[in-house]
């Protein structure tokens, strides 16, 4: 049965015009004439049997149907582009792993270690996309994920990588020459928070037996990487997983003014659908990831 799908050229012309709300700018981007763009859009509207744009002399705006259709067309064009690039990559690679990973873990821990993986698996391509929350694999293009939390992911295999210890860090400039502070001294500083862990300072203060400090005061940042930069800039003191700041501590850009660390009963897990347990690519990546995480744990315990 013939599919009810317009031409790809018409869809591209429409999506571009929907972004720019200008046939002139669309023509410039696509290297077409303005009249050619107009014909593509008009043909698409005729095919659909509904107007996609309101036309006011030299201005255009999307109709309600046009707004809905533009969003869906854009998503599908982006998906087609990803699939096309993935297929092209197969020309020179043994396979591709689409991996979802928490942002700061990717930049601070995983990516610096990937050269070691490629040294022995140069036929596998690992594409990284940041995703902070669990999701259903069947609704996404992902083959696997690395996430922080509990090993509860329906229909999936979860392999524990390592846990997390959170420490208070700040710029040494804030300490006025001191090396260590008493827990009560936290009241003298601005607290920096990671948005997804709003309760972290309350937990640390409770563990330190400091009960008269407002644990919610201070600034909030979406990512730990932002929190690290804010702490380095001297904006306040931050609670950050220790494994993410090894370089800053070694370079003296950050210091740990309190000896008290906050343990976490959650951990980092490598997760993939049960149906992909026999994938040679995932088995290769899992083996490398488990070995690398175990080596990291051993090295950390020695320090």
C-alpha cells in the first residue's frame, strides 16, 4: 500500500519556513528561489488539504495546524538525519552504540577514558546523548544508558559501576589562609545547590549536627559542571561528588574545607534492555566499562 507521505523536499521547505517565518530567508538557506519555496509550501498545503501559514502581504505566520505539524515534521526530520548518519557510519565501523548518559558523568568521567576503549575496539562507535532521568528504551533510539540512582529499570539489565561520596568544596580564596573549618562555620558562606538534589545540604547539615542554618538558602545550578565552575569562581561552597573534581583538587583550584563527607546509598549503573543482552557490541562495551570502573575504585581507595 502506498504511504501517505509528502515529498521530502516539500517537508524541508515547510520546516525551514516555519522556523524563519519568512519565505525569503528559507530560500536563502535552501539555495532556492522564493517562488520555488512558495510552490513547495503551497503544494504541501494542497496535499494536506489545510493551510499551514497565514499570509499577510509580506508577512507569514503559522496556523494552529501549521504549528502542530511543524513540530512533528521537525522531530521526524531530525530523527531521519540521525538514522542516516548512523547508517553512513556503518560503512567504516563494526557497529554503533547509542548511549544516554548523565551530563557531568559524561564530560568528567566517561569521555576522558573513551580513548582506552577505542584503542581496542576501533570498529565500534559510541554516540553520547545526555539524559538525566530514566526512560523507556522502546520509546527512544538508545541502546543503553548510564544513570545515577537505584537499579530499578523495568525490562532492563542494570550493572553497578560505583557509588558516590559527596564532599564540600570551595575556592581556597574563601578560606582566608585556613586549611580546615568546623562544621558550624558553614553558616558564614553562601550555599551552592545542584537542582536535582535539593535535599543534599539538609542531609549534610544534619550529619554535621548543625541545626540552625537554612539549608535551602543560596544559588541553584542545573548541572554539577556548573556547580564546580561556580565554586571555583568563589561564589560559595558546594556539595559535589568527589570523583568529579579530582583535577580541580589536584590543581588546588578547589579545596575541601570540612572533613565530613556525605555518603550516598545510590550509585551509577550501566543499563540496557533485556532483549539486547546478547549484543556483541554491548557486551564489549560493558566488559570495558566494568573493568574501567573497578580500576577506578581500586585507584581511589589507594589515594
